[in-house]
């Protein structure tokens, strides 16, 4: 019997929980404070299973019609079950309800099938490294 995953919009997320999820999910993650990021976010969605943080996605806004998906993260133990799509689709609906009309995402080429399955279509974009 599988445990139900619950989603929450803009819940309190302590740094220790987010850092643990990111450390498990992103090689080379360095512990940091997420407070400056969350303070500037339009919204974020957190997924919990049996009380444990297993997924997260952040959405930044421009104060107008554009919003940006950032840091889609699913714990490695929970991947391949549709949780990432659930997070992104929930974030998209919430961004729409907050006035966004365009949702952007940047991703590595190998993630094209995932983001296509979430409803994104590839577009031309530019990227300038600043550091």
C-alpha cells in the first residue's frame, strides 16, 4: 500500500528540509538559506509523503504576465511516478490564478520529454552566464 502524497501551496519550508531534499536530488548542492528566494517568489509548491518533504517547485514572477518555473525537484526515491508533473501542473494553475499568462522554464535537453509532458513547448531563448 503506497502512502498518499499531499501538495501544499506556499507552506512554511525550513532550510533544513529544503537543503536535505536538494542534497539528495542535486549532486554538488551546498547548504544555503532559501529565505531570500522564497521572499521573492510568486509561489512554491511542496510535496510531502508521510510527513517527509519529497518534492518542490518554485515559481518566480515578473510582477506582470510572466512567471518562471525554477528548481523542480523530486527526491530520487520518488521519481518516475508522476510527482514532478503534478508539481509543475499545480504550479502552473496557481500562477494562472495569480494573473500570470505565460509560464517559462529553462531546462537541459535531456529534460525535454518531461517538460513537454507538463505542457511546455520548446521555444528559442537566450542565456547569458554572469559568473
